[in-house]
C-alpha cells in the first residue's frame, strides 16, 4: 500500500482502488468557538453570582453597621478565601471601608463621596 500524506489531505491507494481523506477544516474552528462560548457562559455565571453576593451584603448593611470576614462567610455560606476575595473587591471598588488590623478587621459601608458640583 502506498500512502502519501499532506497536512490537509491524506491519500491511500492499493491494487483495488484509492481513498482520499480531507481534514475537516471547520472542526477546529467549531471546537474553538464552542470553547469560547463555554468561557463566556462561565464568566456570565460568575458575574451573576458576584452580583447576588454583593446584593446580600448591601441588604446586610440595611440592619447592621459593620461586617467581619467571619460574618460574611456565614452570611453567604462561602469559604474563607472567597470571603477575603469579596471583601478585597468591595474595598478596592470603594463599596466598603476597612477598619482595624489583623484580628480586629471590620468593614463598614463607604459613605457616598461628594461631587465637586455639590461644593459650589
């Protein structure tokens, strides 16, 4: 049997006939497209979870003045690492303010900042 190969096409021949196999060029494209769609869906799902968690935290502050990491873990039923990530995100985005250090860290809701137009 004689076999001749190229990157996109394979040729097979013997005494009875021959066969040509052409690679489906769309397969890799479709596979990559499906991976991208999956990634986008995952990111959307993560974003929705984040929004729900932030909403629960804001509702917590309607009846409470401060929040600790441990309270947040219980409130959202999340692990310590997720609670730390959420608190870091909320502080970075000026939603919460960090008070204290080490074992005494508490978080309070950030007071709205005055715009420059309100000072006139």
